[in-house]
C-alpha cells in the first residue's frame, strides 16, 4: 500500500542531528528516529575495535588500524571510486564482491593509502585480509580491506601484523573505529537510526572519514554502513547506488577525487524482519532511513573540509531533468570563486550564475533567479537592488544557503561544499613533510 503522508523535521548541525519522521499508510505508521551516540555497531550483531599500530604519525589518543565484524555473513553492497587509478584495496574488494556478494569483516588502516604500490601493494592488501581472518576465525575471502593516507607508500606489514593482535572487538568499539579511520578530519562522523512499524524494527548505522580530496563522483572518502535488516541483495545494491548518488556524490571540497573512495553497506539480517524489497511495506522507510544516514554523513564531510569555516548548501530548482539539476549544483559547489566569496562574506552572485552557466545544464538567462539565504539578488535574469551588508551577514552563518531557480522544469538537486580558506593551502602544502 502506498504512503499517503510523510512528515519530516530535520535540524542539522555538525554536532547534532534531530530527526522525527512518520510515514502513514492505510494499515500502519512507520517511525524513524535518531539513536543517541549511535554508529556502526548499533545494529545487532556488529562489533568493532581499533588500535595504534604506528602506521601514521603518533599523536594524543592516535588510532590507525581497526576492524568491523559481523557475527554472521552479510549480503554486502558497495560503490567505489571512478578514478582510473585505483588503490589495491579497491581492486581487491571489487573482485571479492563480484564473486561472493557477501562479507563478514572489514579491516581498515589510516596513514597509508596503499595506492600506486604495484604487485607488492596487492600482496599487502591480501595479507592484511588474511591477518584479520586468522584473528576472527573466518575465511579471508569474507574480509574486505580499506586504506587511507598517502599515495605511493608501501604498507608496513610488520606493524599491521602486530597491530591486529592488539585489536579488541566489542559493541562499544564503534567510536574507536571511527577515530581510527580519520586522517585530516577534525572530528569523528557517525550516526544510527531506528526504523519501527509497531511490530518490526531494524537499525541502520554509519560512519565515515573525509576532509580533503573531496569531489563528486565518488567524493574522496571512506564510509561504512551497517544494518540488521533483512534486505534483498539486488534491492540493497540499487538503494546504495541511488542514495550515494544524491549524498556522497553531491559533495565537493576541493575538486580532487581519490584512488581509495569506498562506501560499503553490510546487512546481516539479525532483526529478522520480513525481507525488504521493491514491493515491501518497509521499502520506502528503508530508503528514507538510509538516505538520512548518508546525507548526514555527506554533510558532515563537507562541513569538516580542510580549513573550512562554513558549510555551503547549493539548491538548484526548476531544472529540465535531474541530471541537469545535479550537474549545476555540483559545479557551483566546486567553484573556487564561489567558495572564496563565501569565505570572504562577499555577496558576489555573479560567480554563482557564471558557474551555473558553464555547468553544461540547460539554462536560459532571462529565466534564472539567484538567492543567498532567503534574499533574491537576481530575478528572471534581472539584477535586483539589495542590502549588501545584510547579504554579507547571510554569508557569515555557519551554514550558508545558495539557491538558483532555472524555471525550466520540475527537477531539483542539492549539493554541499565548504568555503576555501588559507588554512586549506597550509594543510596541503606540507601534507607529507
């Protein structure tokens, strides 16, 4: 039966998300709620742990090696970087999921990307999976691998071998796991939601890392998602791709796409709900909950961009088709001129319209409206008088809204980015030194 009404209230900040959602149809209501301090180990049957193995530079409370483990085998969906230069873990994971479509564990290191490392790098990725498998008492084919850090450096396998022995898995290990995957991130990023229709309940959790080398198609990041829902595998893969396209593939910090980008979703089925597929009563709720998790994590990455002081949300409305809406939104989010204007609180709307015009989307100049916050600066292609000080103040907010209405159709898309500061240059000018 179709959903007749949907009510959503979302108040986003980088430190807190409040979500209250209720679906109504002819037979049931479905609630989706935030779980305080939730993360990847919140769903049933998932454990995690982390240690400091000495892979990256030591700092206070440093962690750089971690494992996520499911008590049972999980249908596993994933999306990876579109970069033609792919790190060894990405290639290994793609091969294993093409063969099995299931996994039970993921081992991740930070401090070394294991990219552009040749046969030695692939051997290291395989050996890392074997080390985790021995510890967990499972087959190495059930273990996926991820790495993040500097490209062109070989993994220190003796440190990884020793570090694996010091990882302690637990339900509370999710927070340490999240800290271990961080590189230039300034804060951990995790969330979990519960979905309940009165007689069935399942959970979705997620965590990610990313602060630099972020650009749509896959944004540079690692993201790990877990659910205890029973989900049809084909539906699981389709939902992850669709949600990734409107969340992680709609963020940009600096226009660079990495060699290691990975999003993995494990569904172990321990909630014992009826199978969720295209025709399931829970299908729409599963989609919405997964979307909420991924959008929150995507916005967390954009907000935590290297050197960033503001989150920028770009809304393109009235496009002829969804592809055009997304293309225009992505182009604005990635414009250095727009990003620096926001950083300087300069309401130079010409940079916004110029980015839309060069995006490749269908645009008719005499139909376009441009807004900063709720203030219209361009109407039907005609500049409007506006209070520059007031507009500048709108750009001083922690979260800046830029909106463009193309007035050509019914399609809308949202992208997220951040301002570009001198600190970004400082961070990336001595990354390996």
